[in-house]
C-alpha cells in the first residue's frame, strides 16, 4: 500500500495534501510520513517475534534527527559509519548500546568516541583496523566488542556501485582470511569477539544472495566453535530492496522468515542493518515546475529540485517515479524532468508523460532513502527543507538551508 495515495485528485500523505505542504513550506522539500516509517519498522520486526534480535537502522539512508528519534522510540538500534553518525544517534536519543559501527576507514578519534559511548559492537573490516581498535581500547583501559565483517564473495545482483560483497570490493575481510583473523582477535587483550557480520550490497531484490552469504557465514561460525571461539550474534547486514518502478523485492515477512529458518536451533542473537527498506518509500521530494522548455527533440520540464537534492538519478541512472500532486488542465506531454544545475547529468527523470504547466508541483517518489542524505551544495544551492507528516499535523524537521549558511565557514584572504 502506498504511503502517498491520491484522494479527490490530490496527492496526500496521511491526512495532509502535498499541495498544502508545498504552499506552506515552498519547494524543494522532502516530505515523510510518520505512519509509513512506523509501519515499515513494525512490519520488519513482526517477523522476529520470539527471536533475540536487534534492528539497527542504517543511518546513512536517512540521518534526520527526527527520523532517528522516531526509530529509537520504536526500540531500534543503529548502524553507523562515522563519528558524525554516532553523534547524530546520541543527539536523537538513540541508545549507544544498540549501535554497531561499520565502515572501512574508522579513525582513532572515531574509535575513541565509540568506545567512550559504549557501543554494542565494531564491525571490523581489516587486520589493521583490528589492531588499531586493540590499541585505542588498551590506551583507554577498555575492552572493545567486535565482529569481523566477512566478505563472502557473493554476487548481490545489484548496481555495481552498491554491491559490496564481491572479492574485488574494498569492504570486509576476505572470507578465506576471516578464520585466522578471528584466532588473532581472540588472543588480543582488549578485544572481545562477540559476533560476525556480513553486508553484501544494497537494493537487492532476490532472496538467494542473502541466503548464500548466510550459509557461508554459518560455516565459519561452526568452524570457529570447534576452536572455542563462540559467536554470540550474527549481523546479516542490510540491503533489502524496494519498489521504485516494477521491482519485486522480497517482503519483510519472507525475508526474515528465510533468515530465521537458516538460524533455527542456534542460540544466537540476530542483527539486521536495513536502511532503504525502512525509509525509501516513506518519503517524496516535492518540487515546482519553473519552466517548460520545448526543444527540437525533447521537451524539458525544468524544476526547482536538482541533482544536488536527489543525486541518485545522476549517479546511478536510478529511476524515481514522478507524478503531479493535483489535477491539471494542461495537455499531457513527454518531458525530460531536469534541475537548474549546470550539468547535462542533472536530470531527475527521462521521458515522463506529465500534464503540467509552469508553477505546478511534482512529487518525486521513493525519495526517503539516500535522498537528503546524499544532498550537496553544488552550484551554491541550499539544501531542501524536510517535513514530517503525522496525521493532520506537519512538522518542519529541518529548515531550508539559507544562502548565508553556505559560506559562513569561509574566509576572505587578508
Ligand atoms: N549496512 C552497511 C554496512 C551498509 O554499507 C549499508 C549501505 C547498509 C547497511 C544499508 O543498506 P540498505 O538496507 O539501505 O540497502 N547510495 C546508494 C546506496 C548505498 C548503500 C551503502 N551501504 C543508493 O542511493 O542506492
């Protein structure tokens, strides 16, 4: 069921028409539905009743404080990849004891901050990182809980930029090396081996890559047990895809059931790191048509959102559905929907049939994940506002960035 239905010709979320949001907050503006976020989390969790589990929302998908706070209130943990994300989780009221720290380049300062906060686990991605964590923990007189992120060499069958579990990716510890590194970790005085972690990619629409990866991980867990290294939790990563156009990803029930079936009979906590699947279809980007520009071969709809607001089309050639938010008397025409940024790659959609006039608003759908989180200030454009709808109410959860904000850290030469 869509979180953005059309009622009496007007696109809504919950009890609010998006046209009202566009008028009140102007554009470009990201709009999220509290109910859609909550439902996604609860549906994901419902397949895990009775199992020891922790759902760690991947902060990078949408790091809005209000959204992190909402998930924290629902009991979520968080998957972070930087000291900045840790600070956000703490500022949003997240529980540090439910935080896992992934990423290939953890700095001294980040490791220090995570140990200070008392996170649940480091997902270690290399031998040298393990040694660095041992060192920092020793200096602080602490014990660092770790998992190794193993790279199972499984093809996630997704876009190469967002596939992470193949041998040639920079992520994780090569599967063949994991066993030896666990033995080393078990000997380190300030390291406590807690778990094993595996994340093979993003926007995965089939179950089999997840299950193939888990089979390999379980083989490793069993081999470690024979050496008296007991794994207490298995982190299966994130990566469950969503429907942007006609993809048919596994639903949460099928996904969690398949994972839990593989773990049947094992006394192990299971961790998940979903990002996109919890937020992607709970948000849209609202934008206004500035100009209609007929061309010799293409008609352009130039809108006030651009690649700096939503980078996915330009970066991955990603498809996002684009719709009007109110009826229009304009004739339907085929448009290139493009932004004002000075790059030919600045498009939001190709060949879209739309009935629009200048001044009309459009919704760019499935924009709740990796939308605002990847936004930039390219072309000295302030980042969009963010609004969260809750029933009849709208909350401005992030103000529109002002131009003066964009260069306030800069200095003229003396
Ligand atoms: N865990 C780790 C270690 C990750 O690297 C990621 C995403 C996730 C969890 C969450 O994955 P998800 O459930 O959202 O698929 N910017 C790209 C996606 C990059 C994903 C990076 N890692 C996009 O817009 O498609």
